[in-house]
């Protein structure tokens, strides 16, 4: 049976950053690290799939986390189109498809997540798309060359990015969402309303608090019936209503699973020596004291690095303040921390076409912040303020006033 010292199952961003940190922390990992990926490409960045790559502004080679020679020069073997079925924690053997297997000493599970699919009437029609990988983005780009009207289902980050991409190409775009507001997981009604108006001025139509009931068409979808009785004509539809963690391998391996692969503060699973990171991991948030699973580039990038160092035995705890970012038309939006429903929202300055700074407070403690068009140094200070779990009772005027330095809050 073949064997390796380190086995990384999954080929996304977390796999790439983990491998990078692993070979840096442990020289013996060079020539003894294997990445198994179900995809046909080297690990790549996914955000461009709904933005620059989808619109043709970015090329395939721009997406890769590392150039091809990085893996060879560091003794990292990448096996493409390879799926793992089962990890036996006792024997430290990973069973692959086609009755193959590979033994290992330590492993990292970074199997990511898969889009939630529409299960209603018409789900088998042509012209229905989901976005997760390079091939999905390429298919949507080719198909959309012939579209006059597109429907996007979901008004989260992916849905809004897709809407901006299509509208910027002159395709009439309708967004259908069950939520009461766009980007409703921000729990920030003022910013959501501002963004909705911004999109509407660019021709995007929204049907909120609604969802598809059935898809109609002769072979290919051309009409969506919604639960609230609306009829939306379209040449294609793209669903972006969330993702489910790919936990089949972990479940088959009898690892603890609960909305993802359960890990501790070191990103280690219930079995010593087996770690999990990125979209698939359910981790203890050291800042907020809750267990979470976060699907975003920043989380995959940073957890991958910590997991790679911990594979090498560093013993580092993951304690990053979570953040999300997105680009929408010519806007760049950041969400720091953990916004929750019912947070008190305090604007720092006023909403404008190019600048937003909104604090989220819970019991006078800074919980989160939403920033747009702000300088990088403010993001750094926001991260420190949230990490400190700062109580700002009696200092609300300071939070509101953009003339007062953020440093003085610390």
C-alpha cells in the first residue's frame, strides 16, 4: 500500500494555504504531502467565479492560489479527479474510489461545501445553473451570451455578485429572495435598503419575501412561478441560496459532525491527528464564544494556514475575527464580526454613494461593523475593537462622530 506522511483531502483554497504553511513549518513534509482533489484544476480562488472570471475580465491563470511549479518545487503531489470515500482513524488509511487506498500519519479534511439545489417542479429543465467551481462559471458565461433576461434566486453575497455581473453586461436581471432584505444576514436594514436602491438604479429588479414554486419551459426554463403568484420570464436561472458542508467523508469515517465537521480550537477533529478547515469545519469562535461554520474566502484562507501549521505540530489556536467581503458594481463591502438580529446599529457619519460605516452593538458591546469605501487602517482598528469585546456604554457619540479617532476607543 502506498503511504504519505501528510494527506490533504480537498483541493480548494484551504488546501493550498495549508500545504504552503505545512512545508514551511516541517521540512520533512516536502516529498511527503499529498493533496486529493475531485476537481481537474489546481487550487484556485472562488470569488472571481461570480465576478471577474464570469464577466471575462479575469483569465483562468489569474485564479490559481499558487503557480503550478509551487507544488513540484515543494514536493507536494496533487492528484486530480480523486475522491476519498472513507478514513479509518485506527489504521490511518484513506480509502479512495476504484478500490485504491493510501496510508498516512496525519490528515486534513477540506472538502468544502456544495450549493443547495432547487427540488421543486421543473428542476430537471435545461438552463438551470448553480455556481461552485470553474466549470460552473464557464457554463454560465457561455450560456449567458445568449440571454436577454436572467433570474437570480437568492440575495446573499453570491446572488448579489451575480446580479451585478449580469446587469453590468446589459442583461435584464431579476433577483428573487425569501429574505426581507438583500444581504439580510448582515441584519442591517439601512445598509440593505441602500444597496437595494443602488442596484435598482442599475436596472436590477427585486422580488423579496418570495421564492420559486415551479420552473416552466419546453426543454429549457423560460418562466418562473413564485409562491406569491409572480411570473418571471427568463432565458436562464442561477440559484444562489446557500451551501451545505460536504460531510459525507467525515460521516463515513465516524468523525463528529454537526453542521460541518466538528473541530476544537486547534481545528482538530474528534480524532487526534485528523484536522478540518474551511467551509466544512464547525469551529469554536474564540472571539464570540459560540460554535460556527463560516463559508467565505477569508475563513478558508486563514483556517487553512492554521491547520497547516498544526499538522506540523505547532499547536496554534484559531482565533481570527471573522469577516466577509464582496465587490458589487463599483462598491467594495466588508462585514466584520458577527452581526445578529436585534443588534443596535450606530452609523458613523452618514450613508452615501461611496461610504458606509455602521457599528453593531449588543448590550453596549461592539458585535460587528459594516464598512464600504473606507481606508484599510479603519478595517484594522475595527478588527481590534471587535476582538477586545469593547463595551462602549457612554461613548456612543464617539462611535457616531467620524472626526473622533477610532484609536481612542481602545
